[in-house]
């Protein structure tokens, strides 16, 4: 485990060299295009014009390497909407662009949060950009959408852009005809990076000092820890990380930046400054600086500052202690403050503070974690489901106590024995699993079942082990959980059953902790089982839809989504939009309304217009069968075939009525019918449901009627003119 946490291993360097070599070959790393501060283009993607239909959505995946400096996004769309009109547009038709770190965004999972994720966007700037680190943000799509995000605002890793044409429960509902407007977009996404790994900042002009790490023979906490002796006995690995230079010196208000990589799951990260002293260059004297303020900021994934940081402390007085630090790169900023006060208000500009900064990474023995490394921890291995879809699998502890034949595993034999360590309310058991690359569009399903009341609380955290003060999602009981979170969904939980999903799980390392409640030394006669699985769609779309799988625009990630039936909606098809009683009456009226075709069919039969009678009768029958299939009653043919027959025969019925009223001769009628049949068939086959078809059909019928009238009028006028004869007899002229 220790080797996993040492910075700059040979395999890590080889991986970086391999990535840079591949990027050089594919011209995504163009070292010839250096910026003013030694920056270069890591990747540049141009997405061609893409259409997002009504209730449609598309995802774009962008990877930001650890050395990236900025990401620029420029999108052009055909959305024409003023900023002031956004409040008037229903959310079901509002075009949006959403951002999320680690997995695809889902802006309409929780209806109560739809307003909170929608943030105004104007003049190419973001409001509330800091919130991108912990959740997702959505912005109304504009004709021109441009934004630049730097490494001071967002962390490296995988980012997802989601483009939605409306949100809400009706987005996943199947619709026979959806006349909402579509929009198209094209995008250019460029990622800039620093040519030197030790440079940072939007302009690559800030020097980062990587800390070199090595195993320490023993651990001697500074002696603010009362558990120093205990840690000497329980901590197996202590990794000490220091600057390459033993001593660092800098002036008042001048920050220095450091980086440290945490690769494996660790127990604690401690940052401390030792041997702090003041150096007055003008007088060539040194002075003890026990009271100096040496402010330290720590942040995961990005450089911290006074306003944006994860942890902060005056490390000259007390160290920063980070319990269960997240896996990944940590950045440390050290800033001396008010040095002149130590010299009684001296204005010496050459005065510096010097110190030695040291970080200690503590790791527990294999299979141990938690307080004093006395809690049990299990790595979960992946077991693929037979006949399953993309990335569908379940996870089992690597232990001889668990059978590999079932997705459920018993907890009683795996739990930490609280009787050996006391503090029963603080007894935890931990599980570690990895979500594979490309599986961010899946969902983690966690279930607990027992014959008696469940006495466990479940905590989940990305990148490290959870605790009572540090978690991403949790479930304590029915009234205390992460139900308000956007990506947490609780189902049918009771005293003896826990069932919830973490939606669109982030790829990488996840830690799960079971907190034991009311633990006694006696063995319980009731057995509790647990299952952790990676599934495509939550609850198989609640048996009200089908689970579809697609690729994002880049083709690097698969994501699953529900396509619901006519009566349900929501991301899991659990929201009833049309009641069963309403569905029955809707079906009856929709199908029975086609009986209206019997009236024109009967009229045509009375007039002995057999061709029109066949068209009216066939149109009514085809429309009735089509709507019966549409509401889920009966489908003798494919839906596309029935839709074509319904619209084509309806078009023909309208045009035939106009042609019949035109009183053309039979030869001309057959010619007009043939031409109209070809035109309407093309209309019904290409875009049958577009509203313009109604105008086209009426126009064709009107033209046919006008042609018939003109032909009839010209015939009568011609016969009238040739029948007149010149005669002097008044009686014959009147007869004529």
C-alpha cells in the first residue's frame, strides 16, 4: 500500500510520457503553438452542427489533464431568445446547457431542485462558478455561448456538458406527436496546458514545488497528538513528503505553492511547519518567529486561495490535519502574513520568513482503516452479470467469508468487532470499490435487508473513506438521508430494508462506510445482507418504459436512460402523468373518434363514388388501428407502417374531396389522383407529423378544385360561343 502512495513512481512517469507521445503523433499536443507563458494546446475538438430534437439531449465528455491551464468553450446555436424572455418560457421547452464534474448532468431528477440548478448567463460569464465543484449548474442556451474556465476555478479530471431541449418529467415520456421546436448547435472546445509540470495558473506563470515522498522508519507526531504511542503500534506505513530544498524563504504576502499526490486510500494527511524563523537581510540577523502567522491553505485538485480552499490553518501554531484525504493531487499554499509586527512595525522590505514544511501521509495495514486503524476495510471486486448490458455488474468483498455465487453478501461475519475497541457508536466497517472508465452513465444500487430492524447507517464518499463530517451521500433512516441531493434517490425503505441509488456515478474510487448502531457484544440471531451493484437504469425504469443505452458525442462514455410509456415520465418512469382511468377514457375517445369517417364514406357510397368510398373507409380504419397501437392496445403492424397509412390516407381523403367537387371527367380525375397519391405518399413517408403538411394538403386540394372549376368553366364558355349563330330573325335569335 505504501508504494501506491509514493509520488512520481516510474509507472506514473511512463504513463505521462506515453500520453504526451500519443498526443504528439495525433497533433493534439502542439508544442509549436506556445503561448506567452509556455502554454500549449492539449486538445482541440470541433463538433459539427448537431440537432437536438424536442425533449432531446446530448452529452459531451472533456478530459482535463493535471497540467491543464484553461478550457475554452464556444458554441453557436440557432436559438433566438432574449435573456428577458427566459422566465416566460416553460421549462419543458427551454434549451439548456449544463456542466458537471465526473459524470453526466441530470437537471430534472429532483423537481424541487430544477430552479436551483438554473443560473442566469450573460455576456459570456458564469455566476456561481464555485458551485460547479460540488454539483451541476445549468444555463439557458443562447445563440452565442462562450466561456473560459481556468485551473483556479475547476479541477482537472473528466467534465461533462449536457445539452437539453427542455427538462421536467415529460422529457422522457413517449409522445405520438411532439411539435416542440428543435435547435441545432456546433461547438469548439479547446484545452490549454502548461508545458512544464511545475508551472500552474491560467497563464502558467506560477511555480509549483512538488514534494518528494519517501517511507519513514517511524512516526513521531508533533506532539500535539495524544495518540502518538498508539499510532506507532497501529500505523504500518508513514510516508514523509518534503520540499527538495530543506528550507523555504519568502517575503510578507508572497505565497508559495506545493503539490502532493495521494494515490491510495489513506488514513490521515498532516501538514506542519518546523524551524520557523525570520531573516532580516538588511541587518544580516535572524530572529525567532514563534508568533508569526504562517497561513496554510490546502485544496484537492486546484490551487487554494484565501477565498477558495478546503482546509486552512496557521501551521506555525497548529498543523493541518486532514482525515481520510481524497485520492488525487493536493495543492498547498503557504502565505506569510504581517511579518513586520514581529519586528515592532519594521518596514524592512527584504525581511523573509524561513521554514521547513513537511507533510506526513499515514496509511493503515491492509484490511484496516478508521480510528486508530482498528476498523475492518474490504476491497470489493467486480463480478459481471450474465447476459447484462454495458458495465452492469455487482461487487463482492474480497474475503473467504463471502460466497461468489450470489450478489448478496452477509454483513455479520464482516463487521468490526466493537467489543475489542469500545465506543460502540463509533464502530465502522468500510468497503472500497472502483467505477471503471467510461461507466459514469451507470447507477450504483445499494440494498440492505434484515429479518429485524436494521441498525446501520450507510455513508458514501468519492475519492476516500467517509465519516460523520465528510461524506457525499448518506442514509441514516427514513427521515435523515440525502434525499434532498440531486443524484440520490431513495426507494421503498423501511425499518428492515434500505434501498437507494446513486445516479450517474462518478468513475474512480468510492468509499462506503457502515456505521453500527446499538452494537452489543452478543451475536445477533438475525442476519443482515447487503448488495452493491452497478446498473443501467434505476429500477428497470419502474416497469413503465425501456432502458436505452447511447454514447456521448465523443464516443468515450456510455450512458443509459429511460424511455417511458405514454402515461409515465421522470428519469426512472416513476411519475404518473396520466392516470389509468384517464388513460382508458382517452383511448376510448381517441379510437372511437375515427368512426366519424363513416359519414363521408356513406355519402360517397350513396353518390356511387366508389373510389372516394374506399379512401374514406380505409382512412377511418387505418386511423383507428394506428391510435389503438399508439395507446398500447393492439398493434397488428409496425408503428411506422400504421403511422404512414394513417397520414397518407388522411391526406388522400382531403384531396379526393376537392377533386370530386371539381366535376372533372374521369380521365382527368385519374391523372389528378395519381399525381396526388405520389405527392402525399412522399409527405407521409418523410415528415408526416409536421404542421406544414396540413397547409400543403389544403393547398393541393384547393389547386385541384380550382383546376376542375377552370376546366369546367372553359368548356361551358367554348360550347356557348360555338352554339350561337347569326340570324336576322328575331325569334331565332331569342331562341339561340
